[in-house]
C-alpha cells in the first residue's frame, strides 16, 4: 500500500478491530480533537470592525462611554453541551485540543479511543525535518489504542461537516463540534 493516508487508516482500523465484540462490524473511524470556543483573530476583527460596532463606538465616544457592548461577551460563543448529556460526556474525554483521539463507529457503538504510551527511540530533528520536507507522514506504526468512552450507535443521530469540523448530534438533543481531517470525515459522516 503506497498511499500513506490509506496505510494509516488501515492501521487505525486494525487497532480498533482489536476492541470490537464478536460479530460487531466496523463502519468508520476518524481522528478528532476538541474544537476550541475561542474566536479566531479574523472572527474578532470581523465582529469588532463591523458597521454596527463602529457605529456603537462612535455613539459611545459621543456620550462619553468607553466601551459599548463589544468585547468577549458579545461574541456569542457556545458555552458547550449541557452537563450530563452524551455530548458533554464525550467533550470531557476530548478535553485537550492538542491531543488527538480516535472516534470509531460500528454497527452497535460509537467508541472514543486514546493512544496508549509506547516507548520508541527518539527521532532526531533532522529526521523529522527530512520527513516534513518530503511531505511524508511519520512512518512509525500506530501503537495500541485504549477505549475510554462509548455510547450506543443509535444515540448518534447525525454528523455534518462545516469548515474542518464534524458536528455530532445525539438523540438527547446535545451536539458537539470536533476538529477532524476532512479527508476521512466525509466517510464517517456518511456512515452515520
């Protein structure tokens, strides 16, 4: 298999297969990280430099008010899923935006996995730079995965893709956006 993405996906699928129950069928898998709720610099600029905010600023200066309803409280950011919901449970597991987790969909479950620690020899900075320059992913095999969270497959009712994020919708009414590579996310969303 020469396609590195296909090879890595095959490794992920094999590692997930180690945790499937007898007769359980694999449907799809993706790597996810937490979607931060902080607005990007571009979003802040669009909100702060929009016509409404400029008018508020001019009006505020005219009457001597330093700030008029702009700033972090006006961004309308999502406060997260309701406590106790399936989305909140999964969000608690995927709590660090810098650590990727595997999310697997089978015919009976949605399962979240984390990588387990594997002691490997360190690669030099030059080796890593050479891989990066050749646009080649890390050739090290995927280590073992450990299941850390799951819910019944029927509890996940929809998955949609928007701007590099997959939005999971659960039967209890909760939703959760997660960052994921779009190359595999389309297959995952279609499997839901």
